[in-house]
C-alpha cells in the first residue's frame, strides 16, 4: 500500500501537534480493542514506532548498499513488542523520539542518494527509492494517526 503525504506544517510541528492530541485519551481508551484481532490505539502507535525503526534502517542502509531487502512483518513486530502492556507515556515518547530521528536522517541524505533503492517486499522484489520511502512514511503516519485520534 502506498500513502500520500499531505502534512502542511513542518515535520517537527506535525510531531508536536500530535503529541498534544494524544492527551485526550485515558489509559482505558488507549488499551481498548474493538475485537481480539484488531489493534488498540497503543498497538497502532507501537506499529508506527516499528515503522520508524524499519524505515530508519532503510534510509541508512540504502545510502551505502543498493537494493538491500529490508522487510517489516507488522503483526509479528506488534505482537512481540507487547505494546499493549507498555506504559502509554513511554510509548508516546518512543514515537516522538523515533520520528524526530527519522526526520533528522531524512534531512541529511544527499540529493544524489535520494534515488537509491531498497527492496521492501517479503515476496519477490519491490524496489523503492529513498525519495518515495520518505514521502510514503509521513503519509503512513498520517493515515494511522487519524485512526488513533478518532
């Protein structure tokens, strides 16, 4: 799936704005699951942390090694990370710091490297440029943050 980045503010402002919105939920609302096979708000935010970790690796590795296969099995990562039992304030800070780091790294990539590619598919080959990954990453954040904040 591909996401379109529609963030109108700066990325640091976007991060801080969402931090403020997270305060509207209490612990029970963060932990609520509509069904056993659906993620809670905590698990969705944890998924965004996992995405940040995976994509930070993609941005760094792809600058020095083309077409490296770096995949992300989201359900396993969320399950094994046990975000449902993590204190929500720690999870929010993890999200904040990982996104600040992702933004820092994406800003330091030389323009000549933005067309370097990474293989993101666990089946076959799906080469994505760093330029695409950066834009898609922020669109992915927006998509799930809208789900968390509703």
